[in-house]
C-alpha cells in the first residue's frame, strides 16, 4: 500500500474499481458528447445543403420566369425569329454568389409528334411528314413506327397497333388514345427505342461529313409538346432545324430547304408568300404545316453556385394576344 501523509485515510479496497468505473463513465460521456456534436454538425451541414439547394431552385425558377416575361412582352406577334429579344440568353446574379441563366427556345422549330393525334390535318398528312423525318435521320423503316404512333395517340381504337397488339408485350398495356405528355411515353410505342434518340454516328474522319440528306439527328427533327391543340402545330420557317424543314418539305425538296435557310439568315421571312412563289407545288402541300410565327416555346434555366446546380425545363404556349400559359414545369439537379 502506498504511504499517505498527514491525516489522509487509506483508500478502501474497492476504490480502484470505482475509479476505473468513474473514468469509464467520463470516457463514455465524452464519446457521447462528441457523437452528439458530430450529429449536430452533420445535421447543420445537411440543413445548409438543403437551404442552398432551395436557393438554387428559386434562382433558376425566377430566372425562367423572367425569360417568360420577355417572351410575353414581344412587341411583334406576327413573326418570330432568332433575332428577337426573347430568343437571347438571359443571365442573372443572385445573393450568395448564385449565378443563373435561362434561354427560351422556339418549340415550333421541330415537328410535334402529337400532331398525329389531330383529326384535322389540312394539306399533307402529318404521317407523311413524320415519315420524312425518319428518312432525313437515316431511319428508312418508318412505316411501322409511324403507324404505331398514330394508333397510340389517335382517339379511336381501330388499327393494327391498338390494344390487341400490345396485349402480348412483356409489360401488357393499353394505348392511351390521346396525346402524349412525356417523352418517356414514346418508349412504349412499337418501333420507338432509346437508339432512335441517340446522337448520330460521327463521320469516319475529318475529311468526311454526315450525309446531308440522311444524316440528321432525330432529336433535332421532332419534339413532344404537352398540349392538345385542335389542329397540327406548324413548323416555324424562321427557326426550324434543317431536319424539321426536310421533314415538312421532303427530301426531294432539299435544294429549296437550303435556299430557305440561306434567305432567312439574311432576313427573317415575314410570310410564306416568298416560298409559295419559289415553289408553288410545294407551298400547296404545306398548308397548315409551316408558318413564320410560333405558339409554343421551351424554356431551360440553370442556377449554379460552388459546384452545385439546379435546373428548370418548362413548356409554354403563347396566345395570339401575347398571353403566356405554362404547360409543363420540370425541376432537377444538373
């Protein structure tokens, strides 16, 4: 036993055990305190991240809304072209170092796949236009997917690709017999696969280019507008992609398409009269399929800060009086 000085009493025999237990309790309490501190820190970090994500979401949404205000303020509703204010990128800086940008795209620059759901189709049938879109993009077996999409979205239940056709699919389904609202729905249609929407194969080397007539990108030819118009949505001659123009005109009129794209680069078309004068036969078949103004738009907006991003994708319709209606609003992390 260790010696003690003064009047100190010797430790009882179980004092060592008690001391060890006390030390263990202190260590346990310290560990619990550290765990609670770590948990609080984690919660604080998570709360901060959630708050920053919300700030990014609001910044992206407000920037998209500002872009739509510019679209609604368009002073000339008779003609739409890439030089107008609404078509220019919009950038905004927000508190906290958040930077956001938005752009309005003319959705009438593409062929609307939901046009097949319209019973009123003046001029060239839209099924023929969609077949041209397949051909312009190097997909030469177009009859089956076009007919299948027509049966999938038309209002009747008659056709080769109606309920009986899909009953024996791996996941049996019923065609909705209505317009489609999301691109993912297209993948249920016979003949439509992810490969159809993949980028076209690059040219073999720098000396070669993609085929001018058949090397198009199907994503640049078509769009799926989440709306149910009474008549097919025409393609805007001033903003249309080459693939969309080849679809409405046909491969046989590729020279006219090239001329139209060259002319609009110099000055936007104010009407389709010039096209009608250049090719009367073509103009007569394009009744209701082409115009120089638009009614549908796609808005993309992104907000970024410190490596974090939040994005918005929205579709809107603009009435002849300039009123803008929001059709679809999708948010995500990019």
